[in-house]
């Protein structure tokens, strides 16, 4: 994971799930992805340490693409593209 913010993916919608524990960040992401068209990208901000693994598993199970996961200070930013 990189903290280089110059090469972050462009996103269409952002969800701030900071302070929420599993499964709430995933549920918020799932709801937000439903609003997007195929190929659009969602940015999700999480502070739950398990979120990295959770989002990897979520994308494997749903077929959505996990474009990037970027560690920033006390949060992780996830970029998912809707299938």
C-alpha cells in the first residue's frame, strides 16, 4: 500500500465509513455501488483494521474490481469499480 496521493484513482462517489466496524463499511459500500453504473468507481474511507481483508473478500465474492487500497494515517481508502 502506498501513501502517494498523486496517483489515486478517479472516483464517482465517496462513502466515509470512518469509525464504523464490520460489517457496516461493507454494507455502506454495497448500497453505494448499487447507485453507480457499471464501470464507475467508488471511494470508501475506513478506520476498521479488518476492512482491508473485508473489502478484498467482498470484491472476490461480488465480482466488483478492487482497484486500490491506500493506507493514510489512521485510515484506509478503498477504490472499487462496479462490475
